[in-house]
């Protein structure tokens, strides 16, 4: 289950993590966001404790969405060592994320 992140917890959960973090910026009313949710679940199942999967509801938590230029949702940002190193705007299949995450996990090993 992805970690629900707020403006208050973003720094600790995402920026200070010693693992790669995949952050899904989404909203309840967003149809395409609902299509991305199962992909995030698949990533979490495949990589387990090697990554952190987090969700930010942009309607409730706007600080970091604005800071990282999230203008469309879903937007998925990948963080490593506190830096945003990847971005996917819109729906993408599991394979797109899997390829990027597998390279990150290998580089961490």
C-alpha cells in the first residue's frame, strides 16, 4: 500500500529517504489517476522494501506539487537521494516504470 504523503511529511518520507521514492501526484476526481494506481501497486509488490511508493493528493497537499511544477495529473516523480531524477506525466504502462526502477535498484546495490 503506497504511503500517503502530506506537505508536513513529504520531506521525511521522500527527500530524506535512503531508498528510491516513486511519488504519484493525483486527485480523487482524476480518471487517469485511477489507471495509474494499480501500476504503483505492482511496483510496490515487485520491489518491496527496495523502494518507497508514495501518493500526494494535489487537492489537499499543494506545496510540493507547486515546488516540483506539477501542472497535470497524474504526474509521477522519481526521487533518489532527495533529488527528483525522473518524471512521467500521464498514464504509462507498468513496463515503463519497471525499466526505470530496475536500473535505480541495481545502481543502489
